[in-house]
C-alpha cells in the first residue's frame, strides 16, 4: 500500500509543473506523511537501513520516474536525501537509477559520500558504478580527493578507475597531481596512463605541466606521449606552450 502511495506521489510530482503547482510543496507534504507512517524513516549511519521501498515504481514509464526523482530531490534536505538510496539498489531502469545517483550527489554529507563510494566499488553495472563516481565527485570539496583515490585503488573495473582519474583531475591539489603522476609512472595499461594524462590537463598547476613534459621527453609509447602533447595544448600556461615549441624546434 505504501509503495502504491509513493508511486502516486511520484506521478503527481512529475505532472506538477504542467498544472501550475510547485512540486516542492507537495513533496514536502508527502515526506511528512511518509515519516508519520508505520515505516517511519530512521536517519542512521548505515545507509542500508533506509525504510523506503518504492516497489511499484519499477512498472512506471522511465521518463516519468526520472522526472519524479528530480522533482522529489529538489525538496529533500541533507537529512532526507537517503530516502533515494533504495532507488539505486533496486532493479530499475538504469536511467532512473542514474537520476537518483546524480540527485544524491548534490548533497555533501558523510553518509552520501559513503553510499556513493560503496556503489562505485560494488555495483555490477559498470555504467552505474561510473555514474556513482561522477556523483561522488560532485559531493566533494574542491580539494577533497581521498574517496576518489579509494575508488582508483580498489575498483576492479578499468572503466570505473578511469572515471575516478578524470574526476581526480578536477581537484586543485598537490595530492591529486601526485596520484595522477603515480598512475602514469606505475601503471602498465596505456588506457589508464592516458586517462591520467588527460586528467592532468584539467589543472593549471605547475606540477601538472612538469609531469606532462616529463612524459613528453620519455620513451613511453607513442599513444601515451601523444596524449601528453594534447594535454599540454589544453593547458593555458607559458610552460606548456614552451614545451611544445621546444618539441617542434628539436625535431
């Protein structure tokens, strides 16, 4: 019965903009009603204990379900966003699950970061694991990289590790640059090396340019050195431009 009520609320939320009613007000009322039910949601550190099931949503049109997820998420605060966690772990349309992940990633609580890291490392669907990585990056502070480093170290799938590398490159910190350089120097897989090189281009830190110039002057495979050339070209610094000029002058 609760699942049917929630599905009805989702459908109503998706239709609100078209009938002139603000979805946030309805969502807040719905949440208050849910909290008063026999399945009252407990805010606990263990995200797996969230009480909402959303069972009937698996039969809904994915586009309507996505719209409902985003509409509902707009009304949820940090202490309520965990009610969306079950949508990620249920067997739903992948786009609905991604919508839930991105909505969750708009919050920066410790519980959110723990949940998204867990999904990135354990979900059997690689696309969802990557989406969790991107969502996690959105929840982190500008210089916060440890959760992404954990995914880089522990993920078993190369595509998920590459997703972590690209997001690490968005962090303006020496720790991020050092992690990317370590991959370039110690990984044997060229695709991971290239991902780290492209990620370095996201920062204008001098240490990133130094690392790329080192790759350029090394005996690394052509595709890896070519990636370094492209990345230097994307860095708007005098040092990067000088390295490319020197390369051409010394051919």
